C-alpha cells in the first residue's frame, strides 16, 4: 500500500549498501554529484532519498542504473573530511517508490510515493518473528562475519517490520537480495524470505566447516606419514642395512618391468642392473651405470598417443590459433586425411621457411594440438657440436644423450610433434658437423634405427612428426634440405595483420595488462595505421610490442585519471606512440608526364614505387639513381633500348638519344631496390617523357620487360595489389602469366581493383598513357 507524496527530495545513489527505515548508519560520500545532493538537503529540511545502484562500479549513475525503491532518510550529522569527502550520520525514515526524476546538474531530484507495510494475521507474525530470531541466533553462532553481540540487539525488537529490516542489515547478502527485502511490502512474506535465506546460509556455512575439517585431517595424515618415514630411515641407518642399495636395486627392477621396453632393450637394462649391483657404490662407474639405466627407463619405447584424425576438428583448431597460412594448414589436413585412409605411422617432415615473427613456432604447437599429440621443441640455433645431436659416449665424464633423445624423454611418447627450431642456424667446426648428424634424424628410410652415442641402442623415430623452421634456405646444406618438404611463409598482409590483432594479439595483451574489452577498445582504422606507419615487418612481433605499449599507457590513464574506458582511434596514435616511424606510398594527385607508379614487394609486404624520368639537352648519357640493384639497372637499360628501337612508332627522331641526357630516378634513395618487376614501369615513364603523354594517376603496374617488349611474370602479386589498394590506386597492369595468382588476393581487395592483363608493352602503353592533349 502506498500514499501519494508531492515532496521533492535530492537523490543520493548508494554503492553496495541498502538503508532500511529506523536504521542509523554512517556513510562516507565522495562523488561530486553526491556531495551536491547533500548540500542541497542540508539547505532544506535535511531529508533526502537513498537508493542503491544496480552496479556499484558505475561512477555517474543515470536513472537506469539505480533501483526504483529506496528509503527517505534524515541527515542527523555531517562532517567534511580533509580528503574532500563528507561523513554523514543518517537515520532511515520510511520506504519510498520513486515517481519522477529530474536532472539538476550534477545531481538528481525526485518525487516519490511513501510505501506502507502490509501486515497479516498477528499470531502468525509473532510465530514468524520467533522463528526468525531463533534462526538468526543459530546463524551468529556459526558465522564468522556476524558478531555474537549482534543477537542481543535484535532479540528484544517487538515490531515485525523493524525486526526483518535490522536482521537483513546484519546478514552478508548480495545487493539484489537486500533490495528484495526493501521492496517486499507484505511483512509476513518478508519474514518468510529471511527465514529461508538464513537457513540456506547456515547450510553453506556447515558445509564449509566440514570441508575445512576434512582438509585439516588430510594435512595431519600427511604430516604423520612424513614423521613415520623419517623414523623408518633412522631405524634402517641404525641397523646398517647395506647403505640402502638393496632397496634401490629393487626399485630400479620394478621400474624396468613397468617401462614396457622392447625385449632386447629390457635384457640390456637387466644386464646393466646386475653390473650396478656388483660395483661398489663409492666407485665412479656406479653413478655412470645408474645414470644409463635411468635413461633407458625414462625414454618412451612403446608409449604412443592416439591421433585425433578428425579433419574438421583439426581445421577448426588451426583456424582458431592462426589467421591465414592456408598452405601449411592444408598440408596438415592432407596428412590427416592420408592417415585415415592408410593407417600409416610415418610422419611428414615439413620445413617452414619465413621471416621472423610470422608464427612458425606457434604454428607447430597448433599442429600438435589439432591432432592430439605431445609437443616438444629443440632449438638448434648456434649448435656447433655433433654430440649435441648424437650425444656423448659414456666413456666421457658427464656424458649425456643428444638433444633428440633428451626431447623424446620430455615428450614421453614415441609419436610427438617434434619442432626443430632455427635449423638454418646450425654451424660446424672442428668438433664435427651437426647438420650431417641431422641427416639420419630426418631421413624416413633410416630414422627408424636412430643411433645415439650415449644410448648405443637403435631408437625408432619413424613415428615422430618433424617440423623444422628456418629464416633462410641458403644456409641449409642441400642434402639436409632434400629430406624436407619446404613450405614458404612470406609474411602477413595488412588485412591479415588486422584480423590477427583483433583475434589474438589484442586479447592477449589486454589479459596480460589487467584490462578488458570494456576498458580498452581498438578501432580498425587505428590498427591499420599502427600496421602501416608504426611497424614495417613480415611478422607481427613489433606489432604486438606496439599494442602492448598502448595497453600500458591506457592502463596508466585508467588508474591515474580514473577513466572508465579508453578508445584508441587513428587520431590518438600520435598521442600514445609519438610521430609515425614509417610512411607508405600514395597515389599521384594528378596525371604526370615522365612519372609512373610501380608496385614493389618487400619483406614487410608490398609498397608503391614512383619511377621518375627527366630529359634534358645533352649527349645521350643515361643516369640511374635511387640505390638501384644490378637487376633493376639492367631493366632500365632494357627499357631504354626498347624505346630507341621503337623510335619511329613513338614519332621520335632517329638520333634522339644523342641529343638528350636521360635521368631515371626512384625516390627514397637510402633504401636499396632491386628486381626485374619494375621493367614496364620504367619503360612507361620513359615513353611518357619522350612523347609528352601523361601517365594515368590511378594506374599501378608491375612486370618484367624484354628487349622485344614482351612482359614476363613476376612474384608477390598479392602483396603488391594490397599496397596499390592502400595507396588509392584503382587499376593494376599485370603480366598475363600471373593470372593464376589472382586467387590469392582477398575478395574485398580484388573487387575494388581493375586488373588489366598484358603480354606486350604496347598493351601497357595503351592502358597507362593518355593522349598529348590530356591534362598534365
């Protein structure tokens, strides 16, 4: 039941607390809008409306962030503290239903309806009060959060509504439960709800106590066992039991029986154990024999994990862990499909080749996860000694097996995914050639009987799936390279890096820096600018470092400036990371004479390349600048020879080349440039300069040229197309023979570009040059 009220009171939102009528409590108020509401109340009749927030983390709550039912309270005392907050003593007066809200910057005022209690049968309420009091008494006996003296303040309360409110205020309940009590008008219902809540709390506390006692008993039992073992050791020592070697031999014998070794290896192990039993423990040979026996026991001889050959599941795992890298994923799925059809146990030997940071090592981990195998890694970078691979003979002091056998021990199975990391960085010296030792490891015809100098007995590596990684194929010896299936990972495109950032890098860095998606958000344009202008790499390592730097700076802002959320946009990158570190090519703003836009492929992806040609009166001198490599210089000379040979068709004088000096320049002179794919670009710029015909500003081109004007295929069309799209070009002139490479270009880019396939330079000039009368 409620009654209309026209009073207007300031609203004070509460965080994590609910005030009931007749309660007297201290509150600390620090938020600006809350302090203003207090000041407003103090200028009036010292009354205000207290309403709990639904989410206590909201700093500036609106109407939707607070409950509709609260308590009208009277401010009995207010003290301003040195830190800017205020401490008030308030007394709850009555329940109230908020009627209307009005925003009076920065606080809100409300009108409300007073809520009156609804009572039932008096006898029933008396019974409920007694039961509630009794339950609360039992609760205070078992709860560590409620003081025992609290019951003394509750037991003498005679009014049922007041009893329910006071009991609720002393219970450790969620804010929703406390609000439910406040909103329950019917007093018998309120009492029933509290009786049920206290009963549940008692059961939970009782269960916690049982668990605690069970843990305590377990700890006491462990301590007792430790004490008895120590006593047993002391007794054995006093009895002089052959210095414990008998028990040790029995233990080794049991381990040999349980190791499931092949019959021949088990016989060798028992033979060595017999030797160990006869050798004095103080002898140096004793430790050598024991070490050898322990290695035979520790190596997996028959333990094998069952492959999960579900191709669709494996594809899902690979796609979940890595974006792109389609060729490698396809090869792994082919391997699984063949396994299903043939039940073959031999594994492929893949060699992933690519620049640092493209995900070669992590991809191998994903392969292991996708087929349910153990994963083990051996880093070969800097290995110079053959014994690192094959192990040392047992005659040497401190002899150990090689890295292959050590890794197999770590794997614990005979068919792990074995990563040979940085296989291109092995070296050789007077201690031997480790790359030659790897030939036996990676040869499917002989690795089923791999011989380690320490183990001495043949070990089967044929079930292992070897994956090697390398940055450079030229440093891998040809016989070793011949044993591996090479898969090149050229690097990620901008679009792939965008997806990798959103799916992998940003979530990882948010977690490592204590942030969530709600606190820090990255816009797509910011990520693309980060890729283009703050990193220049084939992989994503530097990109992850820059993302980590942004996360740290955002965390500082959130903590020091008390910001609830930071959104990283393109315009904020300079504020967070400083000026851009790199730049990328842009399309020409106007049609130009003597300037053509070429497309280049770099380790960090694709880029546009302007080729400029200047003609002046002279003696036929050809000058090439811009730090061009030998191949690119030869392309320029071939293009110039083609123009000379076709002088009549271009309406040039027969001896034009004797009257002019030609200067070909490629900007960004500090950056080395090489490759044949700039041939048609240089030729187009030359023809444009000599014929005074502008080159279309929206056209980019790539292709090798011959003296006869034929256009030959090039590499890196995918990366070059993405750079053209990024630079604002709309048309790409490409060799006819590169038509097959169009499938590699993402649909979102391919649909926005026009690809013109050419086989001769005449076709290039027809599409790239405008007539003389066109705007220059």
